[in-house]
């Protein structure tokens, strides 16, 4: 299978698509959904890790000015995870 495929015109309602084309389209949709689910989960995990690291080390971008509402975030996380 080539790295890039030429687009093929979509059939109108009167035309029939072959099972192979439908299977190919379904596989593309499944791979795209899996990529976005796993990528989104990884991104949220990374953001959570970086926030926990920030809180643990007591880091602030501007010393003396807290840019994130830490107490509200912790309350929201506690409510979300039941802690």
C-alpha cells in the first residue's frame, strides 16, 4: 500500500460501493479514532504529570503570583476522582 493514496470520488446514492472500499474506509476511521483517543489520553496524562510536578516542587512562572487556581483545581480533581 503506498504511503499516499489518490482520492477516489465518492459514489452517489445510485452507485454501489464495493465491500473492499467500505472495509478500507472503516479501517481508516477506526485508526483515526484510536489515534485521537490514545493521543488525547497521553496528552491529558502529560498535563496532569506536569501539574503534579509543579505543585510538588512549588514552581510558579511568576514568583509571588499564582497563575493557576490550585485550590479550585484540587477540589475539582477530588470531586472527579472521589477523593
